[in-house]
């Protein structure tokens, strides 16, 4: 966490190993931060860029910094925001990842990013910040040689969003690797035991955890059933998780759980904000979920978030067990 710093100002003034340029595909300069970097680095930068043959969206290329205090400029091309359905999030994440990868390859240990794509390219700012933080934190976890990452915000809007998110100490990370799956399965055992034993009993909890939340079951849901799992971190500790799945014009919120000791830190709320943003971004009409009819606290919490109760559903979950649930939905 401490390797990341948020500052406000002009990125071209930073005395650091590398600054990142939010360039366009030609790499031949443009407006915004790109224009400022070219002006500050001098015409040699343009000459160096002319030799690079442009750059695809989501990729990155490196040049010296020339007259800049920074030794290098890493040029990356952010996605133009259209409607969120054209891979914008993945491409933006790729920009951060590719820049950091180039940094490691060039022995760069301190690097500053502008808020890629959030200017002329129109990427929603809060979403861009979440992607930037997620991608960078994930990379730092695996590449300790990077010593410092600065997010250099030019406008107050971006600066405030970074600080709010970092001060809340909440991070949301998509479950991708097997290691992430093991973290999720471990959280599931803890949370289901502390939360569901009083509601459905130990025997059913054991059955459900081993059938639906074992590492293998989670892996299968992700790879074959189109579920996306996310881990909620609080102060860098795995503290909860959620799973979602798109079905028609709905987003099915399959799970959203927080460890008992972490309740009250705003994790559920932040998770739900992320989920509803994602649903809206994909043009979906509602979020649906099922919740056990005896799970009074969760029902209340969902009602507080704006869900309405659509009535009871009974699900046969095998092995002689049934779940008496309410179906709830949140309309946009
Ligand atoms: P994009 O086309 O990727 O959206 P822009 O340059 O239009 O790129 O904007 C990206 C971000 O860079 C915006 O948040 C903008 O406020 C910021 N920005 C503009 N000038 C500078 C600068 N000199 N230093 C740091 N950030 C800057």
C-alpha cells in the first residue's frame, strides 16, 4: 500500500525514473497530457516516437525522457470510452500492466501515471481509478522490484477519487489465478460457518461449502458457468467476496459476503457500488439475488440498498436439502 502515492500536479515536472504518457495510437503527440509531455521533452521525443511505428490500444512503448527530469517516457494508448461494452476496462487495465512490465524490463523502479483515458477519451473517472489501483496493486504484489508508483492527478476530481478509495482501505480484485481461488474458498469456509450455521445448521453448511464453494467448484463456476468472483480486501487483508453472473438483461448477484470481524467497514456497500456500476455499464436493467428467508439481517441490508422483495422461491440444492429463499431485485 505504501508504495502507492497520490499527488496533484503536472507530471512533466516529476524527477522520477519514468513518467507515463496517455498517448494516441500514432504516438506522434496530441492534446492533453500528451501535448504537455512533448512540449516539455522537446522535439527529440517526437523524433524517437516516429521510429516506433505507433502503438495499439492497451499496449505500451518506451523512449528516453530527453529534456524532462524523468529518465524515460512510457507511452501507452488508453481506450476511448464508448459504452463499456467494447473491452474498455480490460484495455485500460492492460495499459497499466504493460507500462509496469516495460518498467521492470528497463530496471525502472519509480514511475508516475497520469489518469489514462479520463480526459478526452472520456472513461468514467471512478471506474478508471478502481481499475488503475487494482491493476497496479496486483502487479506490485508480484513484482517487488518496483519501489514507487505515483498517480499524478491533474484535476481535483481524480485526486479526490483516489484519496477516498485509498483512505477507505478497500480494494476489490477479480479472482483470476488459482491462488485467488484458494483465498476465496478459505473466506467461504470462515464466512459460511460464522454466518449460516445459526440459520441453516452445520450439516447443511458443510454440504454447501464443500459442494459449491470448494476451490474446484469455484474454478468450475468461473471457467464453465460464466461466474465472475471478486475478493474484497480491507487494509490489504482478504475480508469478503462476491460472485456475479450476467443472465439476459439481469445481473445475478450470487453471493456477497463479508467476514464478521470486518462488518461495518463499508465493504458490502463498496462491493455493491462496484456491482451496480458494472451492471449499468453493461446496459443491464436490474440486479437480482436470492437470500434465505431467515437471513433477516441480510434482507434488511439489501432493502436498505434499494432492493425489493419479489416473494419466496424454493431451491432444491441436492442431497435432500432445500433453500427457502426470497428473490429480491434492484431496478435501475
Ligand atoms: P486521454 O486521451 O487518455 O483521455 P488526456 O490527456 O486527455 O488523455 O487526459 C488524461 C488525464 O491527464 C486527464 O485526467 C487530464 O486531466 C490529465 N492531464 C492533463 N495534463 C496533465 C499534466 N500535465 N500532468 C498530469 N496529468 C495531466
